């Protein structure tokens, strides 16, 4: 059974009085009377059933119980001060720290970020990448772009965009020594995989296309999606593309979509922030820009497959 927490006023009075070893100085620091400090500490001792101070005529000393209690209470109030300071600095400071996946940052966010900086020159954006979910209570981060279904407790989540899944490859593979014209031709090509978070993409697409999971005799696996995409651009094999990661490369001709079979992903990208700071002005500005960027032509509703003459 969890013990009920004592009065916060009593704990504040105890921490100040123990630090100064004086009710008078504690009263001056907290802007109350010495009598109020004495009453708050007496009430705290009654709640705990323990004596915290030894009161003498002109001196004050901690009991053994008071000495044991003080470090934890002092640390708790220091945590509260630091958390409040961090909260206020996030709201008013010029730096906006955003955490996201490295692949999303490299393939979608960074190529578009200059337009936000032009519109909001007073806000300095700091991008940090991680494969771990941000803990807003511990990490010095204002917001995060997460991939999922939007069900995260304790945060404000704003929908940005969904992905579709489809194979992509270098244009050179279409008419090479082993032409890539039909899904069955994947048997003659290397399949490029991503290990972190996208392990099932090929399995889902191959199943939808009516092909065996082990159709290819060779595979290459990378830790991060942007490495897999770059390997496809370099002609090392065929990758499963997600719209947000490959659309720019398709538009610029570095990648092509060889087959007209796409799958809707069952999740999408969200901007998330702590409920307490979700409406900070700098975060509102970034959220508005991000939502608009996701809705513009930057994010086509569907990739355009390469037109091929079908054989067989």
C-alpha cells in the first residue's frame, strides 16, 4: 500500500528550516511568519508520527529521523525547481528541440526545413535523432515526430501523414541483364531490408502480391531506412519504399516504382509534445508549418508507378 504524501507546505517548511537550522530564517525565505513555520512542521511531525527537530532555547537541531528524511526531500524540491526552470525555458527560449527518426529527418524533414527557418528566423530548430521513444520527463526535448497509431498516454499528438509501401529501385535495374518487369522477376534480384522497425515490410508486400516470402536468393540488411534507400539508388537491389522516405527520390528520377501494387501502412507520423507545453508559441508555429508541409504537394496521396510494357 502506498503511503499518503504529507502536506506540501509542511515539507517546504521542513526543507527550509533544516537547511538553515532556523525557523526564523526559513520564515523569511518563504515569506511567512515564524509561528506559521512552527505550526507547519509540528503538523508534519504529527502526520509522520516522528519528531524531526530537537528544539532548544536558541538552537535547532535535526533528529536522526530528520537527518535521514532531509536528503530525499531536498532532492525532490531540487527536481521540482529544475523541471519548472526547464519548462519555462522551453516556452520562452529561442531554441526548439525536436526528436525524430534519423531516416525521417534525412529523407523528409531536413530537405524542407529551410522554409520554416525563412518563415520563423527567430526560432532556432535543433534536430536530434534516436530510435528510442523520447521520455519528456527526462530528455531535454520540446517535441518529437513519432511513427505509430497515435495512442501515447500523457502527450498531445497531431496527425501529420500516412505512408504507403511499395518496391523501389534504380532505373538501371529495369532493363539490365536481368530485367525487372514483373513481380516474379524479383527472384533474380537482391532484396534490400531494414532491420529497425521495418522488418515486416517485404513480407507484407510479397504476400499481397501472391509471391513466396523467400522468392529472392540474396538479401542485404541495413540498420536504418535511409541507408536502405541509398543502396537502392546505387543499384544494389530492390527496396521496399515508404512514401515519406522515397517520394523526393522518385520525383528526381533517382528511384522508380516498377510495379503497380501498393499497400497502405497501418500507422503514420505524428508530432507529439507534453500536454503542459503543447501550446507554446514556438511549438505552435512549428506544428502549423509541419501540418501544412505534409498536406501540400510535398506529400502526394499516391506514388506514381513507372509505366512498363507487361510481358507474359
